[in-house]
């Protein structure tokens, strides 16, 4: 990629106002900007959705960047109707007009859902950057690929994300792995060694969608409950969700499972657990919950799909076939206290060496053309 995204003013376009995985990554990008660039830049968040329970905008403003809520042309499954596509088209035209008035040097689409905005801005003269935090399905890649043709630079969060794009986009893409805070530097951190090893405590966290595989996890748990299990999160704001409450109530061992609601941070829940489980049924673009666990020195049981299998290497956890409750049940039942301690320590070392915030900032700045220091 010979073009440089460096400029004195940036416009970040983001698709939600909450604090889930892709949203937290935006915080790290903004923090990695040089101070003078951040002061001259802004973030546009969509005005068609209400604030999440834990608003992203409030966290962004603490970093000293301007935040505006504006009508944005965001791809959502709910908008994939004739009326919805007409709305996206109108918003794309308005976005182009508003962006021309702001005159940013760089327009940065933080997820694939922002591609209509990048496509609308292609003739404005700004550098266009896409941060692909998704794995595109084959049919999606045809449409998204055309929208992404205008991007001068593409940053993918994993090889799985990059390789899901058409070949002509992969040529201009670079992988910058995600990051998460160093858990051991946070106040009240609880080391794994301080937890009693009985009962073994397992944790899963995320949106209650089919792709996250929590229904698979509960079916596995019904076969073998090697301890206690907590599932954190809730239904998505739009789209279909899995009825985890009904599935849990049908378990023969339901007393060993707790469904917790959405939380601002899962840190304390990770610290109260021995093992974190990510039973995803579709290739995860990355898998931040697994990385959060590793930052806390907790091993991970994960599906062998997508970005997860790129960093959940055998020494730091266990990979199992996706959508296979029996294989998952066997993996959970085979976890021993000795393995938890050993693999947790190796997981922590793997995070420190490759995925800490400083490493992300260096890699991201290099990818967009800044001095990595």
C-alpha cells in the first residue's frame, strides 16, 4: 500500500454507540492518534439508534475527540428491504454533503457496516480507510467488495477477516490484531492462583445470537457439568436472538448455570473464573473475549474457527470443532486444575508478547502511515 492515510484531520464513521468488541477497538485507534491530529478530528455516530446501556460517546469524549450523532448510511440487516435501501441511499447523499463541508483529510470506516459512507465519499479527495472487523460470507463479499473498491487502505483484524474479502481487496489489506487492556494492571485484579480450584468456574460472554454458539454450550453442559457456568450478555438490539432462558430452564443441571445480564465490563467476571469459553459457530473475526481472558492469565476453550484459531494456540487453551456439543462437552470435562494453572500462565505470556495495547498502537500507526513511535 503506497498511499498514506496520514493527515491533520480525521473523520471516524462508526455504526453504533455502545461498548462491545468493535466499539472498544475504536477507543484504541483514537488513543493512538498523535495529539494534534486527535484535537482536529471527530467521530460520527449514528443518530437512528438510541444510546447503548453503556454509551461509547461518553468514553470517546474523555479522550478529547469531538463526537457528533448524525444520520449515517449504515448497513444493517433490518435495512435490507426496498424501503431500507432507499433510506440508506438518501443518507449516503446527505453524508457526502456534510462531509464535504467538514473537509477531513482521512475518512475512516470502522466496520464493514460503514461501507456505504466510504462509497459516498469516494470523490471528495480524502484518503478512505476501512477497518474490517468482520468475516464476510461469500455472497456478502460480492456486494461489500464493490462498496470497498474505493478504500485506499484496508485494515483487517485477522487473517480470517482478510481472506474473506475478494482477492483484489486483499492486495491492499494489512492485518492488525485487536487488543484489550492488560488485566493485571487494573485495580482489584484477582490472580488465577488466588481462586479456589473447586468448583471450577467457566465463563462465556457476548451477544445471545446463534453465531456465538451459547445454545451449543448449553447442550454440551447438559451432557457434562464439570463445575459452574456463567453466561454474560443479552439479546442483540436488532436481529434474531437465541432463547437462552428457555434453554437453561430445560437443563437437567440448570442450578449450575447463571445467566447474567449486560455489564459495562466483564473484567471482574473473568477474574472470578478459571476458564473462558467461546463456542462460536461462525468464524469469529477475532474474538476479544478470549483475548481478555488471556490478558488475565485465564486459559480459553474455543471453537476452531476464524480468528480464534490464530491466537488461541494449543499451549494457551483448547480448540474444539464448531457446532459440536459432544466435542465441547468432552473438552470441558477434560480440563484439570493443573492444566488451568499451566495454560493460564502461558496464555498471559502470549498476550503480553503479541497483543498488548502498546503493540496494537505501534502496528496500527504503522498501518495508517504514522511514525509507529
